[in-house]
């Protein structure tokens, strides 16, 4: 298991996968490493489910931090192609959170859930010793919809085209640039820093996924979280037992990303990119998907093809799964520098 971040596939296969409780026939998609959600069959309808930490960074301001937290919880289930419908939230908060801060946090959860048509149906809330930011609990999102509308994560087929939204290192750029703006000011122009900070509100793939699924046909979707674009594409290929070939120059890169990643010493192609949607799309649906995303103001491009074979190929060269995400080490390193400067 890596020191920081999600467990790797070997750890998952040894410790998690053999111990999944009772087998049930209605579970048609169970836990897999690198797969965003599971599925329970309910007849003509299905329920897609996904669980993630409640990730809150007070330094962002509680409204902005809560916006990101709720979109993290909804993003993995949205790549099922079904609109999120229900949410369960467990908040295990540190003792120092004030009533006013909690009110801002929860009112933002309510606002975003209401806007997306999501009902919060159950949960748990409390302050506890030993609980620290940014991981202050967990949540499970559910999307109930018609079985025919489900986009399975293992559905990519040879001949499909790969469509990406926004490009690499969206989350890494947005979070690090806001958190460590003061450290960047001696090395980067103000305009570049503002561009990097603007990536923050790109950090949700919910609209991307639902827009692409409606425009489709879409065979599979994945959110490029830990491991970034390369990790996400590798996981998409592995889930379906296919290969993926892309051209890096075809991938859109948003303003401020490359400069911020260079400053923080991280590779943008393997850095966490919550908000970046990866989609396998039938060839006759690509133009419709790109047009629909453009109508929503979401930058997107066709960047490659699903092939027979296995793994990820970038510009003709095989690329392994990164195995770790450099974001976490960069965050710890620069947090130390910030404290040293205080």
C-alpha cells in the first residue's frame, strides 16, 4: 500500500477483494480497483452507488470547501450516466469547527444537492477528538434510474473513440494554487496564478458525465481522480480488457495548469484531476457528444481510440499505471514550507 492516497491494486486484490460479505444475485457490479461505482439490480431499474471521503479544506473558505466536498461525493456515481438521486453523509468533525462554520458547510451541501435534484436521506453528524481536516467523514451517493440508461465502467469496446473534458491536473492545480498562492507569488505572474486558481470550479465532472451520456451513445466513463489522466485511462482499459491509444497533443490543457504543476514539481499527466471526464464513445456519437459539451461551455476533445489488446499507449509508447499520485507529497511538502514562512 502506498504511504499516502488510495491503495494500489495489489493491496486491494489481497486484502479487500476476498472479503466482501455475502454474495447476492442483485449485485451486478461489485467492488473493483479503479472502478468508480457499484450497481444493484432492481428489475427495470438499477441503483448505482459510490462512496468517498468528505474532503473539507477550511483554508478554501467553508462555502467553497463544501461545494467541492459535495461534488466529490456525487461525481463517481454520475459517471454511471444516471443522474444522482440520493445521498447519505457521515460527518466526523474536529472539535474546533464552530456552529457558524458547520452552518455554512451544510447549507452549501443543501444548495448543491437541491440544484442537482438529490435528496439527502440519512447520515450521522458529530464532533470527535482525533478527527482532523481534510478528511472529516464519508458519504454514499446513489443514482436510481432505468437499467437501459446505465453506462457501465467496463463497457469500452474496440473501435470506440476516447473523449476527454478539461484535460490534466485540474484538481491538483486548483487546490494547490489556492492553498499555496503566497508561495507562488515570487515565481509566477499574477495572471498565471489567477488562471491556476480558476481551475477550482472545474473540479466537478457531474455535468460533463450527464451531458455526455444524454448525447451518446457512450460505452464507458471514468473520473480522472488519483493517478490523473494516465491512471484513469489505464483503469478504463483494464476494466474492459481492452487497449487505449491516445495522442497527448490532442488533449486540451487549461490555462495555468502546466505552470502550476512545474512550480509544485508534479507531473500533470499523473496528478489528481477531479473534474476531468474520460469517456469511450461510439464513433457515430462523438460529434454529438462534443457538441453537447460545447453547448455547456465544457472544453472537450477526441484524443484517441479503444483497441484490441491491453493497457495505455501514449504517442505510440506503452505507459504503465503510475501507481501513486504526486499531489499528496507535494501538498505535504508545501504545507511545511508555508508553516516555515509563518
